[in-house]
């Protein structure tokens, strides 16, 4: 069977790093197998789902390069869920319950007080037709539960290995709310059947009891369950979950922070696998090593500092032609390719190159601590044309004339020429600055 996977976010917010982590591994799995990647918007939450968020999710995935082959949204598929629910009713696997949230809470409290697990007692199954009619006449509307079979459900997880859950220890899950709206559990199973999903790759936060329940729903609807893979959850550098920090880790924020999409993908593709984290120029470069079995069970630590370092390493080797579109999008379309080639080893994000463009083109107010030394260096500036050997020839002449060497020689020259204590190699930068600007800066003039 051809591989088909899905990424199914809810359009109740923008994508964050945890979402990208799941989307990326689904996309890589599909592409490596020559299969298909489905984007499905789980938008049955009518109050919180918005079209702005839906469009934002698409835009974020496109920016990351995670193009989808198929697209759908649950809000367009309600009639299909109606049909599935009716089949479950006919098979006596879906039954109406009338307890209020307060009544269910009281039941759980009593069970816990007696040292029992808070499992739904299936009291609704004992109601007669007359009982149900009376409750509905009082204005009660049922929610609908799926009747679990009390048996072990086993499967082989692509990451966690053999798993099993004793369903006798689980409550019958609610699949339909009192207002008739469907919960994720049913819609997801029905969609996975209808779209022929072969592997469900998701986070371990979904829980293995949820997986076991869904397997029973697959079976009750006459379908074989897909293969499951539960990725370990990301935590921060302190080992805490990322849930409280998702605002700062949204795709939009990372984009504003100047992170490259390939730096994000290269990082998320490797953390948790034990493989070395290294820059990648394209998503295709990540395919050969992608293997879900390389993941451990422990939660990978997402370190923003490590990601920024990887971003810088990526930029250090990024050709100008590949950086051009990024620069143009940032309003930096006039950056000189030669400046990019010289400065890219000294930038952490693309827009940092604008600093070195201004150093080359001016104006720069030089920092001169010793005017006499700077004046002597100005006298010794060689005539143009200049090349990568000019810096060495010039500084040797200044060294001979002044007796200075090492930092005492080089730092004042750097400060005068760039107004900075650090930056690209001056043997490469000096020819771009040119003799006219260099001469003026050594004389203390803004140029």
C-alpha cells in the first residue's frame, strides 16, 4: 500500500515549534517513501477555529517548504461523520448518556474516595426507552459514548515498539457532545479511514490509551487501523514542557527573529535521534538519514540557543543566490553580493549583513584613539587596485614604521576602518571599502 500520512492541526492558533516537529517528520516520512502528505484542518471547534488561523497555518507550512499533496478540513465532512455515527449506533457501540458534568464529577469523586479508578459506570445502558424519553422531556440532551470492549489492545509502535492497553481500565469515551458536535476522536478515525492514512505519526501527548480506543473505533467501523508512531515530546533546556512558552516559539516569532526555515527543519529533524545536528541546504538533504526508529523514548531538549547557532552555521555557507530572496523579502535587495560573501561568516541572521553593507558603503564615523598612529597608517596606504594581499602588505609597512605589532597594530586599524572591534577579515573587507573611504576614516572623517 502506498504511504500516506497526515498533519492535522486545529486552526485555533498559529503553528509553534511542537507542531512543526510533528509536521516535519510526517513530511519527511512521506517523501522518503515516495508517498503523500495530507494537510487536514481539524476545525470542528466552531468557537475557536478561524479562517485567519487556517490561512496562517498554510502560510507557515509553505514558508518551511512543507508542501502538501492533499488538503481537506473537517468542517466540510460533517455528513460523513453522521454516517459513521449511525453505523456505530446500529452496531450498538454508540449509546446516549444524560449525566451532567456535575453529576459525572460527583461520581468520580465518590469512586476516588472508595479507592476505585474513576471509570464511567455505564449507568446509561440501564435506562429504558421510557427513562430516556422522560429525561429528554425535562430538557436533557444526550452526549454519546463509544462502548469499549474490555480486552487488551496491542500494536507495534514505530518508535516505542510493542504496546498494549487493557481497555477494561478505560472509560467509554464521549464521541458526540450534547450539542451534537463531534469530538476529535471519532472525526480523526473516520478521516484516517476515508483518506487511506497508512501511518499516524504524532506526539506522545495523545497517549497510548487514546490510541487503543481509536483502534477499537477503526475495528467497529470495519477498517484496519494504520500503523502508529508516537514521537517523544519536546522540552526546554531545563527539562520542562514547552506548553507555557509556545508564544515565543511560534513560527511567526522565529521568522521575525531571523531564523532560516532550513535551520529550523535541520534542527528538528535531528534532536532526539542521537544523530549529529548539522546545517542542511534543502529538505531533500534530510531524507537519506530520516528514520523514526532512531528516536529514543526520552524527551528531546529544544534549545533556542543551539538553534540560533545552527542558523548562523547555515548562513556561513549560504551562497548569495540562495540568500537573495531572503534579503529581498527583508527590504535588503540592494545588498552587494561581494559584501555577502565577505560578511556571511559573521552574521547570525540574514539581516545582520546590512551592518557590513553600511561599513563598506558608508557613512561610518571612525573610532580613533591615537590620531598620530592613524595618520601614519594613512600615509602608508598603497595605491589601488587592491586585492586580498593588500591588507598584509599595508600592515607590514605600518608595523615597520611604528614598531607596533599584534593587537596594538590591528585593533586601531579595525576601529578606524569599521568603527567596530570585530567583524569579517579585513584582508577581504578592505578592498570593498576602497582607498578613498579608508583614507578619510583614518583621518577621522565620517565616510
